[in-house]
């Protein structure tokens, strides 16, 4: 993807985000959610500060919920639960990256790199991986390095778990120099807060 196309998509996303008003009613009726509990059909987590939700369809390139504190160019938290053969990016991409149930939770390097590359990032690589609790279950924490067109260095953290033949994933990316470090502690706290619902489906992100 060329820098011009990436910039055009980013500008389009910012414009659409400004007009997004029909959002989750569990915590509020507008684009701002948190601080507090965010619930999905498969897991819940805590936000330490208000964030703006970007629903799938508002960003036409991403097939997952996104949250941002300072805007999607400066920090993006992807939240997804993927069934076999689904991906983070929309099927409009040719041969878009998909997760398969044959891919274990500690084997997501290629899937994460291909997904972020499809979204316009460059030189995506996993720099570290370790076990990390996903609620009461085993998960894996990934550290990533990547770039935007033009060379801006980006850092990422991803927490993933597989249960009932689905991949649950939280992925934060932000510029390394300031915004990633600013959000690092809060992101680790968010990951530590993840838990599965005790009974029944959760409400907030049901569409």
C-alpha cells in the first residue's frame, strides 16, 4: 500500500469517526466509553480512562471493534473474537489474512504481521512472546515492532487466547516515541483485567 493511499484511508477514517454516533448503549449512547467495564460477547475488560469506540463498518478496512484515546493515527486498540477463517481486516482485501483453528495461540506471528501489513503498516515483526493469563485461562502476550509509511516507528502489544475454536484478541498499536509508552502501563492493566463472563452472553458489543 502506498503512503498516499494509507494517508487517504486515515483521513477518511478520521472523518467517519467524527460522525459516528450510533454506538453501544450499555455505558453511553455516544462514541465515548469508559472508564470502567467494557463487555463483549466472550470476555470483558476494564478501561482506565475514556476512549472512543470505532465500530466495524465505520472503518471499512477493519472487521473488529476499535478503541482510541487520542485518535486512530496515534493509538488503536483492536478487540476481536474470530471464528475459523475470519480475520481482522475486511474480506474486501484480496487474499486477506485469516485465522484458522489449526493455528495455535502461540503461533500468531504470521497472522498478526500479515493483518497489520494489509492495514498499511510496514516491516511488521514480533519481537517477543510469552505466556500471559487471559482471565483464568492461558493466553499469550506478543510484543511487536512496525512502521508507518515514511518510517514512523510503531510499537504494539497483543494478548490472545483460544477457546471453543475461536481466537480472542486485544491488540494495541501506537507510535513508539510517545504514545505507546504513555499507554504501556494502562495496556498491561487492561490485559490483566480481562475475564470471561460468569454466565450468559454479555451485552455491550452485541450487534
